[in-house]
C-alpha cells in the first residue's frame, strides 16, 4: 500500500498503511523475546516511515507514528512481566530501543521542519519534538528504575536530553540560516531539562546555587544574543530560586548546614551566594538599561531592577540574621541583626545613591528613615538590661548617620523646606530621647522620669536656637510644644512624685534654659519680626 501511495501520490493511502503496520503486531505475545522482536519491528517501521515522509514531504506521517509508537511501548512494557533473570537483560535492551526511538523522532523531524509547511503542520511537528523529550524522560525513567535504582540516573538522563537539544541548537545556529523558531525551541528544551536535572541530582543547597548561577548566566546571554528564550528562562529560574530558598530555610538540612561557627558554614554561604546572584542580576539590568526599558520586555527595567536590588539586600539580611540567631544568645543576636539592617540601609543608600537619587525616590527614603529609627528604638526600648552596649551604641551612630544623610538629601531637593521642618524636628527629638534612654541603660539607671524632663528641655532649647538662627517658625513651634510638655509634666507629675533632688535639678535647669532663651530672643527679635513682616507681605 505504501508503494501505491507513492505511485498515485496519495497521502491517505500512506497513513492507512502506517496505521495498519502498527496494528498488526498486537497479535504478538508479550513475553520477553516477543517484546524485543516488537521493538525491532517498530524501529524498522519508523525508519521506513521517515524515509517516505522526507521523500514525499508528508509531515502527518511522523505525527501518526509518534502516537502509535508510544502507545505500543507503554502498553507492552507496563503489562509485560519478566522473571528476575529476564529482567536483567530485557530492561536495558528496552532502554536502548527507547533511546533509539528518541533519536528517530528528533533528528528526522528537525530535518523535515527545514522544509516549508503551513502553520498548523509546523506546530504539530514542533509539538512532536517537545513531547518526544518529555516522553523519553518519563518512559526512560520507568525502565531505569527496574534495573538501576539510583535516582541520579534520572538526572543524568535529563542532562543527556538537554545536551542533545543544545547540540542541535548550536548546529542550527551556526550552520543553518533562518529557522529561528526551531532554534529557540531546541534551546528552550535544553534549558528546561538541564534545570530539571539539577534538583534531582543535587541537594537543596546545591540546587539553589546552580539555579541562581544559571539565572544570572541566562540573563547575561540575553543581553548578548537578544534571544527571548534566555530572558524567559532567566525569569523562571529567578522565581524558582526564590521559592527554593524559602523551602530550603524550612528543612532540616538548613539547620544542619548552619554548622558550629559563625559565618563559616554552608547555610550562610548558600544564602549569601543567592543574594549576590540577585545583585548581579540588578547590575546587569542597570548596565543594559536601554534593552530592558523596552515595553515588550518580560523583565522590565522598571520595576524589576529595583526589585532585584531589594531581594538582594533582603536575602543578605536573612543570611546574617539566621547566623546570629543560631550562634549567638538573645538579646545579642537581636542587636546584631538590627544593627546589620541599619548598616545595610546606610551602605545601600551610599553605594546606590546615583541609581536611586533622593530627588526621584522621596517616598522610599522617607519610609526608610522611619524604618531605621524604629529598628534603633527596638534595641533601646525593648531591652533594659545593660547587655550588648557596644552593638547598641554602634547602631546609634549608624542610625544618626543614615538619618542625617536622608534629612539633608530631602531638604536639598525640596523647594519648600518648611514643610519638612516640623517632621524632622519631631524625629530628631525622639532620637534624642532614645539616646538619653540608652545612656541611662549604659549606667544601669532604671528611672527615666528626671532624664526625660531634662533631655526634652535641652532638645526644646536646641530647636529654639536652630529655629531662631535659621528663621524657621515651624521649628520654633515644635520647640514651644516641647517646652509645654516639660512644664506640664512638672506641674502634673514631677512636683508630686519626683524626689527633692530631682525637683531641684529640673527646676534649676529649666529656669536656666528659659533665661538663655529670653536673652536670645532679645538679641534676635528684630530679625524675627522682620521675618514675620516679610511673610505677611
């Protein structure tokens, strides 16, 4: 019938002959020798089918042949039963035939696709190439488990499929003109199966590092080749890496990897490696801003670049925090973690000051300013014991530096600075009170009432001086409000509850401050009145 189909150029006759050829062997028994004979028969039938398909350019023949071949393979293998002595030789032989079928349904289809076909036909052939790799992995793994129990063999099989597809991709890239869709498909299959083999072969920690490195490599290749397959694969792997990291931190392996020494352990190394990968991704995007700014990009510069930096910093913080909490006692571990967070805020702001300019990211810097203050306050107000004083004072210095950087930057880029004067005056006062509290903890002093009145009075005095010096009515209003709080506290609480010595100190200090303010007011009243007149005009 095949000869008749060629003679009369009838595709229908060829399909009928092919289907008949696959149905005929079903009468063969499923013992060991019959299955091997069946494999040989199907091999010959498929080779003949491809010769006919390539000669007459009948693309439907491989589609029919692929479907019937795997139906027969699965049916006969799954239903067949072998003795132990037969299984030793039968399953390896079946695996060898499975590999042969994989090659048969891969290379000839690639050759056929180089011929011009309609869209539906091309999609069908591309589907066979894709399904062939997956079916070979599933069927091959089924056979391997019967004579090779190690799960590593499945990973090696996935790597083999990836290598074959990569080799075809390279051949099409350097030897064949056009065929972009086919070339990209082969590359996509190669990346997919390589990524599938990694978690099978390696532990969770190694999977994390391999996927992180692979995502960076693929993104870099995308910048060089402009091939969207690289971009898609990199995006998928970045998401998988994030999910794998979350899973890894919940496993017993993570606890075991923390080891016995601070920083010099597997968990810290793995988490830091993933963090660096996200930093590198962000840097690659930054150096190729024009490429990633295209609206058609899957990994768009905005917001993916900022997200990559944020993930890099967040994962690095987790690396330090986990190590501190596994190797240091409370509350030292908490102090070290919070100090690390504020150091990263300050360091990140300074290193990335050109990428994230304050003028373009006012809200982000404003939020981070409050975050730094809250983290510092947690180290002071949550713990009253004089432990970890060095870490807490270091955090005070880092927090002051970061707040000064943010406040100065915001004031320089804001046209109407007076809107920020009240906010920053209040923040500075709260920071001053927190430092006072830390000073008392340093000297193991529990009572904060007297120190609160004195420190708030001093803060009000300093703000009043600044307000008069820079002619800021807003700062002076905050100063007066703070003086009111101090006086109200004295009248309502301190007069009745404070010891005699404390009352004397507070009243004398407050009186001296008010006298100095009166003197300054007399010296600067002309300038202040001129300022008010100018505002009214």
